[in-house]
C-alpha cells in the first residue's frame, strides 16, 4: 500500500463511519508522514490530525485500528 492509497482508505472509512465529506477529512488528517523502516520497523507512517475534538478523536481511533492491518506503507511513485 502506498501513502496516497492509505490516505484514501482512511478518508473513505471516516466518511462511512462518521459522515461528512472527503475534503474535510483530508484536511483533518493532513499529510501521511513516511518514516524510515530502519528506525520504525513496526509501523513506518504517522499522521497528526487537527480539527475539532470529535474529529481528532474519531481519526485517532481509526488510525489505531488501521495500523494493525497496514503497519508498513511505501512512498508514492512518481
């Protein structure tokens, strides 16, 4: 899975579970930061959501779940 695929997955899941629109959730999530696997062997990505307390809470709970299924991602090609 690539960084952009991960971000698309997260946004789709938030829209389905919480509602709202894709644009708002993209803003709340912000960019996916990719880390070197040498220093982050268990999970090489992170996100720091911003927004209302409810939005951040919803995003953080989802991130915990998705990390279990997709701990390692690759950089986008291009």
